[in-house]
């Protein structure tokens, strides 16, 4: 899959549909996730109460499960949501720092054994851990850079029969067969806490209007990195960049994407 194949029309479709994305959130980044979804045209909703899980699922067009601040109480909520969903709408798993502790890894593996996830979105170390690689992870960092991310992502996708979005210096979106490579760099995204969490839930929003998980996830990853890169051209520092980044997300439409892809193509031709 190439940039030219990205379904740019989905950007406008999300704004028209205003899909409700239920996020079982990372407590550290919940506000950024909510703001990111809203800026892209989706409607965020979050809950911690298992007693309302079925009602929340009935409201949702997509679901994101984030393991960033996982504990036994949140796991009860996660299972209640996934049981109530039962395949009703697409679900994204964000396996935050699963390479850092056996506890997190075992929870993620058990969830993947018990439920189907439409997309797994994680960084290189997280996806490698789920794929069965023996890695030395450092928190939420990308981990080892010596292994190409493409076979790592493909192995994870094939293991769990799903679409994987591996994000890092180069993003890889794959279902094990169809693969999209995104080389757009936005360095501020790597130091902004919550970037991955936002992308996971924004990916869920695009799953509600796309034909395939790969196409929807590829579009979300490309949009996200382009918005980050454009914001970096305007920003004087991280705080200013965050403001510029949300401004870019709030202005996303199909023509914006077409224009940015053309600019990126021209820049690459000049190198």
C-alpha cells in the first residue's frame, strides 16, 4: 500500500459521522486523548464503571482499550466492555509498556487469547514483546532499533490474526500481507507524553468509516505524523508545539491531506 492509495475521503467522513469512541483510558493521558478525538471530529467517551459497561458499548461506534495504567479494577471494566461488545464494533488495543513487566504482558496476552481486536497499536518494543521477541524494553521507549520493524509487525499480525500498527521512526501498518510504510518524521511526537494513546483512539475513529483495518490505520498514522510535522514547523518548543498540533488536527480534511502529501512528495523529489 502506498501514499496514493490512502483513502483521503475518510477524513471528511469522520467529521460528518462524528463517531463515538469509547476509551478505557490511561489515567495519565485521558484529557489529551479526548481533545485529540474531538479535534479530529470524533466524540470521546470514557468510563471506569463496570456497571455501565453495556450502556457505554451501546453508545459507542468504536472502542479503545489502553493498558497504560492497568490494574485489577480496570481489568474488570475492560472485560465487561469486551464481553458487552461481542464483536459489535471495532476495537483497538494499545498494549502500553507490555515489554516492561510480566504482569502487563500476561494481561495483554490473555486479552488477545480471549477476544478479537481489530487493530493492535504500539511502539516497536511493545509489538515485539507481543510477537514473541526477547527484548530489553525501557518503559514506553521504542526499544531495540537493530531489528527491522517490518518483520516484527508482520509476525505480530500473523500471530493474532489482526492488523498491527507499529509506530516509531518508521511506522508499519500490516495485517501480515498488505503493508503500509510511513516514513514521515515528527520528532515532537516522540517526546509528547500521550502521542501513542491519542493515535490509538483516533485510529478507532477511522475504523468506523473505512473498508479495511489496514487502510484506516494507515490513514490515521499518516495524518497524525503529518500534523505533528506541520506543527513542528511553526513551534518554538514542546508547549507551543502541542497547541499547534491540536490546531492542525482540528483543521484536518481530505484536501489538507492531499496538499500535505503533495508537499511531502515535492520535498522528497528535491532531495
